């Protein structure tokens, strides 16, 4: 959007606010009884349909609202968000810091890392599907298929063959000869369980050094006869210190981003 369009859009947004300010500034008791600007009345009612087309339009609106409600979840599940947020949760659990970092921080970090990882694919969707569709060069169906190709390429790159074969067999489809023969609805769940498996593998490697610290601290306390002192209370500062000294967030984020390359 260039500066002229942005200025025009901002001007349109300011028009209702400006009109309301002028109206409130000039209102008098006489004018209050008969407002200059009529207030719109919006009613949503269920009644008899005059023609089948009215019912079709209502169903289309309901379907569109349903898709918009589920869109965030759908977009999250076909991107790198699943692996990133699971690994970050493993990091917090391995440290034993309870709610530190809080869920809002972990989810926000996962979202921004997802945008970072998916930026090449999003740029391809914008160049090959969104902009041509806005310009009128592509139909809606053609633009949808063009936008789906980069996402499918990303999911195929991260999906294991045995996971994909599992859902192909469950669906009862024939053995695909190429990636084009695999349905998107078959690819998505295969991609999701592959992401979960990869995230759990990374989480196991994250847990190992912290488990060693817990074992050393527990053995030391037992040898000293401090049976009533919780080992987690003593090991927590050492785990946090180790994580800071090795620059843990740098290593975790670097490993996560590299795992998608």
C-alpha cells in the first residue's frame, strides 16, 4: 500500500470520528430530542425465506464465519508452530521453573519464530497467489491452489514417509506415485505427528543435562543425610546457572531454526 492509499484509508477512518465530535460539540437540548445523524439499527432474525437463494446466502455467511473461526488453528497446525511451542515447553519443564517464562511469553516467542521460519513460503504465497488474485489475474480457485503449493512443499519436507504411509493406508488410498497424488487432508495429520515426534526427540536431548544435575544434587543430599530437603529446591539454581552460562536460549533457538532447513 503506497502513501497515497494509506492516507486515503486513514482519512476514511477519521470521518466518523470527526462527525461524532462535531455533533457532540454543537448539540443543544433542542437538538438532543431530534438527532441530526440517524443511528443505524441492525437486526438479526430468523423467519421464512422468500426464495431458495436467501437460504443459500445465509448458509454461505455461516460457513464463512465458521472458517474464519477455525482459520488460526488451521494455519498454526500447518506451520512450524507445533514443533517450536512443544520444544519451548520442554525447556521450561526441564528447568523446573514452573511458570517461568509464562505461557504468554512462550506462545508469543513461538508465533514470531513461526513467522521467521515461514517467511520464505509466505513471500512465495504473496507473490504467486495473493497479489495476482488482487490484481484480477487469477480466479479464486486458481489462487487457492497456488497458495497451497508452498505450504504443501513445506509439509512434505518435514513429514516422515512412514507417517505419511500410515494415513494413506488409513484413508484407503492407492499408493501415491508422486507428491501431487497425496491429498492435503492426508498430508496435514501426517505432518502434525511428524512434528510432534521431532519435538519430543529434541525435548529428550534437552532433558538429559538437567537430569544429570538433579541426580548429582539428590545423591549429595542423601550422602549428607539431608533426607527432608527437596532436591529440586537445591538443583534449580544450578540448572538456571548452567542454562545461562551456555547461553541456552541461543542454542535452543538456533537448533530449532536449523531443524527446518
